C-alpha cells in the first residue's frame, strides 16, 4: 500500500518557500517553550507535591504541534487528546495559565477544574484536551460540521494517538467525515506506544495506521515528525483539501515520546529498551534537528539558540512562580461552571434545584 | 383548543424552533427521509431540507459526539436517539463530553444541545430497547433531564430545551406518542425545573414523572371513585433541575407520599425524591414514603407480563391503601 500524497518538495514546497528567518526561529522558540514548560512541570510534580493526577509529557513530539498549528488561519480549529500541553501552548495559551492549571489554581485556564489533560481556549480556536482515548474524534467532526454549516472556509485539526486508532468512535468518525464531506483532518501522532503496549501488540496492521482511512475513501499520508518542513508541507496539502473541497484527510506523523506514558507510569523503563530511547533523544530529536537546520541555513546563530532556550526556561520558571502565588479556587466554586444557567441565574435556575446533597 | 398527539406536539415544537433559529439542526438515524422511526420528525426534512435535517449512519458515538462538537461551534443540534437505550453506545459522548466539558473548561465552553428520543418500556421489545436511563443520566451534574407526560408539556418543554444553553436530554415515552391532549395554537414555553400539579387532592401525594404521571392520574381516579381517597398528582416534568418546593409543598399538604416511577427501584429517581422528603419534610409525614417502581428485572418481553412489570394504577391504589 502506498500513500496517495506525494509531497517530495518539502523545504521547497510552496508553504515553506516563503518562510522568513523570523518565522523559522519562531518555530524553534515554540518547540523550546513546550520542552521547557514540561521539564519544569515535571520537576515541580516530583518536588513540590502540588501537582496532582496524571502528567502526560509531550517531549519528543513538539514538531507535530508546532508544525501543524503553524498553518492554522482564522477559521481553523484544533482539538486534541490528553497529551496536549504542546498543542495548547502552540495555540497561544500562556505558560502561566497552563502551569496554574496544573497546580489547580483559580488562575488556571480552567480555574483548576480541568487539570493536565483538559486545557481549553475557545477564543484561540483550541477546543481542549480530552481524557478519554478517541473520545475527541467525533467532537472534531462536529467542529468541522459547524464550520461547513456556517459557510466558513476552515477546518478542524483533530489529534489522536496511535492507540486511539483502535477506538470505535474514531472509525465511526471516519465514515461520517467522508460521507458528509467534512473538513476535518485527523492527525495520528504515532509515538509507537499506547501506554506500555507497542504498536505491534495493539494494531493488526501496524505498518500503516493511516491506511485504514482508505477503507473510508479518505486520503491519507505518512509524515516524518523529524522534519518541520515535511510536517508543514503535508499538513498544508490536507488543509487545502479541507478548505477547497471540504474533504477529510488522515495524516500519520511518526514521532516518539521520551518520558513514560505519564509521570505515574510505573513501568516507564520496562517496555522500551533504554538504547531505543537514547537513540531517539540523540539522533532524532525534532528540536535539535530543526536547530541544526537553521544553523546550516544561517538564519540562526549558536548564541541566539542559547538565548531562546534560556528565555523559554525563564518563562517556565516565572510560570511556576505565578502558579505558586495564585490562590486556590474557593470551595464554593465547586458548584460553578456546571450549568451555564446556574452561572447566569436565569428564571428556571431559581425554581428548580440543580445540586443535591446527601 | 386543538387536541393533538404527543408525537405531533413534539413535531410542532421542532418545526417552530427550526423556523425561529437557523442554528437549530436535527440529526439522527432515519430522522429525515424516513420521517423518523416514531414519526416525531415527520415532514421536517421535506419542509426544511438537507441542510437542517440529517439522516445519520448507525453510529451513535459519532453523531452524538458530532452534536457536541457542533454545539461548541455555536449550533443548536437536536440529536435523536432512536431509543434512549442506545445512549449506552454513546455513553462517553453523553456523559463525559456533554456532561463534563463545560466544567472542565472552567465555564469557557457552552453546549447548547438537545438529545431526545423515546425511553422506557411497555412496547414488548425486550430488555435492550426498554431502558429507563433518566436516573442514570440525571445522576451526572452538567446534564439536564426532562420527561414530559403530556402533549402540552412535551411541546413547551421541548421548545425550552432547544433554547437552553446547556445539554438537555428529553426523554419521550413510546407509549404516549399516540395519546392526545389539548394544546393551544399560540406559542408557549414551559420552564425547566417547574413541576405541575396535575390533580389536586388532600389525602396523599402521588409524585411521578413521564408516563408514570398518567398511571398516577388513573390511580387517583380509582381512589376517588372506589375509596373516597383524594390523591394529589405531582408531575415533576423535569428531573434536573428538580422542583423540590413543589414536592415538599404537596407532602406538607397531604402528609403522605407514594412515589410512582417507571425506573427500576434500585438507585431510581424516586429514591432521590424519597431522600429529599425524609430530610426536609419528616415531621410532616403521617406515614412512611412508599414507592411503586418497575419490577426489578430487565424488561420482560411477554406482552402480558410487561404490563405488570411497569407500575399499574392498581398497584398504586394498593400501595396507597396500605398507607391510610
Ligand atoms: C477509553 C479509554 N481507555 C483507556 C484509557 C487509559 N489510557 C489513557 S492514555 C492510554 C494510551 C493511549 O495511547 P495513544 O493513543 O497511543 O496516545 P499516546 O499516549 O501515545 O499519546 C490509555 C490506555 C483512557 N483514558 N480512555
């Protein structure tokens, strides 16, 4: 089976051709911000005792969020799974509101009600991280449906993992996306593992997850996450298809995560050989590769790179300070944001009781 | 006043709201060209066209989820489940997404959508098609649940549900679709969370929702004629929000309560009502709160037995007589 798309041009592709040095450096900055944000969050998780629950780190996959979201225009929307710090920051959310959310503070993007897997920023067209594997895939359909219904030239980028591909909701969504010509792009971030289960042990046809889309008459392609140019070129083709033909696309982007499934992954070191992780970290790191490329292209200097990294680290430290100094939510806030009607105190809300105690 | 069926009242509500607001869209299996499995959407596709009324494949997770996503984008989808029993196939979308997204986003995302369709048994279609999921769903904060008992209520509640900014689950009742009631021609809305006293009485309160309200009215009639006992029938209409005041007002008046509920008894809606009464009106009670629920087994097919499995007027009468 072979991918239908041929985008060999990559760096020379139209969408990459006109990139200014400034833009290219900006991509590096965004990737570094994700890496530093998470590194800092991890340290806080381990030392401060103030971050609870799961913390699914995106380190190693940064080029996917940065490359794909770099193409989003006014009417393009994004929805993601639970490993979504990278998408959230790239969509324009601030480190402060994200870190404060991890700390469960009132200043968090979801006022401390969502936590790591559930950042939202509708004003930035970011419709959240979603904790149920594959559960976001039909929501992505709905976002695309809404765009089409309103006659807007836009699309929805819907991210999922290689494990989520085995969920029924995803397959139902592919059928409906193709049947109704919905401008949705499913982006499978194939990091080769769903929790501790490798692709070989979870997928019947593990060589090509994207190819399953063929059964639904949906165009698909393989993308290397190592190369921002490739990510951008192929995503652009998909976005064009969504904008002009209102047709869906499935992209499978090869990538790798460095840390365990989450920070509480008890077997983080057991299901992957250390040499494997080491190989990806040293030879395939998307940030290092991009930086090297920009040095070669002479749009960046070593000193600038160091500076960008230091700035990202400082921003993350500042976010920790912000989070730590932020108030925890008021206990009464447990009951806000459940119903729109309760928050706005409409007539019916005054008659009927929404909340019950024992 | 015109007399129309429960089904027609719902159909009118949908048509009026489709006309009023172009963000309203209808989605579901067989709702368009086939005119709806229970004909609630009859004629809507013909009248409003492909853009407003959509036949979906048999993909509950996908089209319920699509409804949630579309409501994020500012539409007001009305999603039909052919049977509410099928909500279990889309439970993730119904509970995790429709129910939790507003909260988890700290109030940034509103989900103005309706999920509707027939619930409850009584049509001899066996256990998988006869569930009463209102207690299971109303259990989850973030969701509103309404159960209209008459054509008048069905229309007024449906129109309000569509205009509501929260996800509202409207549980219709298969056995009521063909029943008729008076429904005015002029437009009206019924607020969610306001119960309705369907019959006044001083001796005992029958508290019900959905078709159990009709069963209670028949029981009240029997009680009056044969035993000179005057039962008050309180129709909750909406489970979440719940009109606690109406429940307590009636119990304080009659001092006795029998809860009539087509749910199975364990963890039922009526279990919640009983808790509220004993906590807040204990001193007003002259007798324990009793319940008449569906018998505690999956819905039986056997047509003669299913009639007995659901609450009957006779069982309600018997329960009331044990109290007075
Ligand atoms: C429906 C559901 N089943 C199981 C889980 C638990 N779980 C969370 S993430 C995960 C692995 C998913 O892997 P993948 O989709 O490949 O994403 P990745 O972690 O690689 O980003 C599992 C099993 C869940 N959250 N939801």
